[in-house]
C-alpha cells in the first residue's frame, strides 16, 4: 500500500458534520456557516525544509511559498481568502532574523490578497523548519467548481506555462485568485483544480472524481522556458514536454468548460488577462483513461506521463 | 529576546481583515462569517514526538491529545467545535498501523464532540512525527469570554485538580466543552482561558490582557493526586502545591465571575457537574501583580510560581 492509498483508506470513514458541503478530497473543504450568499473554504498546507525548500533559501521566499500554496487551493475553488493561522515548528536555536524575514514574506503576500493573519503558534521541531498554514476563505454559494464536475465534451484549459518550477517559480508563484473568480463569474466552469503534483497527476484527480477520461493534444501543452532550459542543461534531464506534463508545483489552474465556450473564453481572457497565457489543451471524454494525441496518433499516458516519452 | 517576546514582536503588525473580531493573542481567533447569531472560532495546535509525547506512546492517545488540545481552546471561548483538518508530518518509513491507531484516537474524540474531520494532508518530516490540527467552531455572538475581560473584585475559579499531568492526564484529558458552554449560559463569565502552560503562567496571560492583578489563596488551589504522588516519588521533585501552580497541560478551565456570583455558581455547579471539582482560588485585584496568601501572609508569586516555595 502506498501513501496515497493509505491516506485514502484512513480518511474514508472520518466523522462528519452536518454543515459540511464538501469534505476531504477536493482542494478545500467547503462549509456552510449560515451566510445565505457565501460558503466557507477551509484548507491547510505545510512546507518542510529540505523537502519543499532548501535550507539556504531566502526565508521571505519560503514565507511567500507557504502562504501561496494555500491561496492557490482557495483559487481552485474560485474563492476569496480571508484569514490564516501560521504554525512555525523550528529548531531550538532558531534565528530571530530568519523568522522576521519569513514573516515579512508571509505578510507581504497576505496584505496583497487582503488576508488577515489572525494568530498561530511557534513550536519546536529540532532538526528542521516546518511551516504549516491554515487558511479560511469564502466563495459565492453555487459558484465553487469541484474536481467532480467535468463532463464529456468539455474543453480542458490551463493557465500559464508548465514544467521546470523547481528552477525558481515554486518559491515565487502568484496564486491565480483573480483569474479563478473572473472565470466563474463569466463562464460555466464545470471542474477546477490547481496544478501542484504535475498536469498528468492532477488531471487524473479530476478524471477520477468526475468519472470521465480525457484526451490531450501534445502540441497544445504550454511548455515553460524553465522546462526547456532545464531539459537542455543536461543529457539526463527529462524532455521539456515531459517536464510540462509531469513536473510539480506549477500552481497554475486547470479547468473545464463546455466546448462551445472555448472560443469565447479565449477571446475574453485575452482582454481580461493579456499578460497570462491560457491554453486549451484537450477535451474530456466519456471513455475513461488519459490519452495524448500527436502526429503519430493517440496513445495512453501513464500516471506520471513519463514512460511513453522516454527515448529507448 | 526570548521566544515569547520574539513572537509578540513578529505578530504585532500582521495584516488584518475586517471580519476579524479577535485576532492573535486569545485562545482562538474570533471571526464574523455573516451569521447574525453566531461567530466562528479558528485555532491551530501542533504536537511533536519527543516534545509533546514520547516515541513509544500508544498512537491512539497521541491522536486524542492532538485533537483535545484544540478542543480545549474552543472550550476556553465557550464554543462548539465543528470541523478539523489534520496535518500529519511523518518520517518516510512511517508505519501504516501507527497511522491507523492515530486516526482511531482522533476520530473517536471527534465523533464524541460532533466534530467533522474534513481533510488534511500527509507530508514528510524525516526525523519525527508532528501532528498539527486546524480547528473551526462556533460560539453564540456576545457570549465568548476573552482573556481581557477580568475585572477587579471578580472571583477566580478553576475546574478539576491541577499538577502532575505529565504522569498521564496530558494524553487522556477531556476538554471542558460542556462545562464552558453551561457556564456562559448561566453566569456572567468575565474572562476565561484553558490551562496549558500552568496556572501561574496562564493566569498571568489573563491579568496582562485585562490590566489587573490577582490574589490567590494557597489553601484553595486544588492539588491533583498525580501531583502529590510525583512529589512523594523523589526527594528532588517540586512540592505538590508548586506543581499545581506551575505544571503545564492540565487543560482545565480558569475563569472569573463577579464575586457575588461565587456562591450561587458553586451550588449550581455541584448539581450540574457532580463529578468535576470546581474551586474558587482567589480574586482579581485592581493592583497589578500576582500574589499568594497563606497563613504566613501575602507574598508575590514569580512567573513560574516556583522560587518562593523552594526549601533552602
């Protein structure tokens, strides 16, 4: 049993609460706290030194990343973030200057998005720094796109360019909050997720939740400059197109809309967000599975999107 | 600068949000999410292996403790807990059975108090287990006792018996949720806090926030059997009465009510909670500082309550 399977098993029979609209398994939990117009979003996310960031990283960028990951989950629900609590677990000989810089990075991003940091705690983790952020937000009731809403015939879109985030973007990315809210206000978004585990894996989460399949167009996948540079930098690196399909931490949005909305959406997007690319990368199919179409034809994509692209 | 001072400095100028009723510095943040009758409580708390629990501890008890600490904070606001997210940071070679037992402990306590566990995540902390719980709850608007509400002349009460929690109670304690709600429904509770850092330290949090002092009656402090046993067990142990004043993790409630309510409260409490001791341990004074009165007179108590009691 791998970790994902174990957690699925452990969380299958958790206690519930009547005000839970969406529990474990989407980007945020969705809760009803009595406002007739809005629902409450609830999410936590942790970053760990040596795993999600290197020990020598500027702590302001670490603080930015810790909060931005949660904000990206709120974006995936087309929400507005409101309040955060910050848990810092640090070695006993922690450096005051380090924590000041960390809070500076957190606070700058929080202020930019109107998020109140309303507390938290500092505790001890002797060997390394761990930062866990708990986030609250709200969304318009009935306008919260879930992973489970994709329908056969939908067009699949992604924002930005994919792959190579480890070169730097994973620390500095901007959560797509304004874009997500604009999307649900102007178009019937059926499903949405933020890309944290890589396009191939995250799209599979949508397909599984929606009980559908998808066909991607190889040439339509937007490949980032960082993915191309990383691919060129060493002979052993994965090809840039594989990186775009499989690298984690892009924190772009993937969403689906009915296919007849695809062209109007692309037109409206260019006017609303001229500086951010939007790509239609494929379509949702009734047949399960994830396939990739290119000039050679159509073939299944593995979970990691990787094996079929490796050169022999 | 010590840790507490550093965190106070770091959190003094955090970004705010207009719906924040109470931010950092009380047992929970208190937020307005649009329900005219109720406010929302928001809190996180983490436990770390080797610090808050020993490596060999039954994981079900660890799970219980991780959730119970957050529930105790909700109790201190006279709230009703509703939803939790659980972050497990575990070494890569984690044991599936361990996590199952941990979730069993968490789930049993959550179900007992009607808390929905609506998600969370598992991440890697290579050297030790860390469990962070993010908690939401609600409270009746206008019936949330803060640390800042104590007034000169108030009587100071504590539930249960104090000291020696490390002998076992810190893993198995029952958060005083029902008692706290009963209190605010029946009596004008001015201030309330849960005892996590020890009576002397936590009372000082109330005194500082309320800008008042307090005089405790030495003989009225309820000393637990565990504190007496620990004191007897070794010559170097602190005396039981010092343990009751200074040991952490009692997770009992400390609160103040106008002194004229003290006798009616004690009478009503005995009927409502015949199995849980309630002690009036002193009074709030206009003069700042914390003093202890016994047969020898009245003398100041140090932050830790300790020095003045040590035998020469």
